[in-house]
């Protein structure tokens, strides 16, 4: 009996240590995840790369920057208070993909995650989404750094637009944030949209109805950026076999 208890404690300790390592790996990205202040609701952005040309790009969802007029600056703010502004006109975008990017002036703040390959993205894979969820009642986003939600991929079709679904309880404001794999070693997608069931204007009920989210997979983002001369690093990890990673 004592042996079983000891084994259970050792297994629990190993599990807790593993979770702590994952969280530590995820937290290293926090200072590079940016709040985007816009003319409409705020969103999230991050720097990816460097590409083969040595340059990096600032990535976000197109609908985050869409509502700003050409003469209205978008403000980007890091958790450490670093701020800069960009105009919508500097962004290249694909509205049907809901992806937008601008050349980054430096790669210093890049999350430096390789893009996952299509063959390595499978249903049930665990993912983490980082961003700044917007509280519509208080009109605020989180202070001190991005929040993280996790879930598992529920559907992937590698076609166009929101081709990746997951059951992570995302909220408005996460749009444009990175979707990262379980061991924090690959970019899986750029988050775009939060899914809910039902329709209510009550804030608490609305939060309870959040069932997941949708994003643009890393392979689609990779192909989009390549069209503009940014060939991003891709993961060299072995692909999944028969849905097992």
C-alpha cells in the first residue's frame, strides 16, 4: 500500500513539474505579445521571424486593424510599456484569411517560433492562445501582460480562412494572438474568432456560452507571407503519425 502511495506521489510530482515547465516556456513569450489599441475594439499582435531575408513581421488579424481610417494610428503596447504607432496603410492583408502584417523594424521582440507544418496539426492536439481579452463591461484589457487559455484542436482542414478550430474559451481581444503548441515550440495558428452558442447581451451568461475559437493555421499564414517575400522558419520536428504525436 505504501509502495502504491509513493508511486502515486512520484507520478503526481512528475506531472506537476511537467506542467510548471510548460507554463515557464509559455511565459517567456509574454513580454513580446502586444496589445493593439484601435478605433474599435482592441486586439493582439506579435512579431514573427526572422524570415530567410533576415526580416521579421508584425502579425495580427485583419479585422483588428480594419476599422481604423487611413489617418488614424494604431497603437501597439508591450507589457513593459514600450509603445509605437503604425497606420493601416503600412499593412499587407488578406481579408478572406483575416490576416494582416507589417514589416517589423527589428526582430528583437520576435517570439521566434517556427511555423508548424500541416502534417503535424491533428485533432486533439493541445494548444495555448495568448492575448488581451477585452472586458466590454469595464472597457479594459488585462494589465501587466497577456492572458493564456488552452484547449484542444477540434477540426483542421487546411483550406482557406479560419481552417483551425479549438475548444479553448477565447474572448474578443484575443484576435491576432499566437496559437502555440503544447510544448511551446511551434506556432500553430493566428487566432481570429471566438465561438459562442446562443445569443445574449448579459455579460456573465455570454462568458458561460463561449465554447471555443477559430484561427488561421500556420501553414496558411506561411504561404501568405511567402507571397510577399517572407519565407518563415518551419518546424523540423517529426510529423504526427496516424494522429499520434
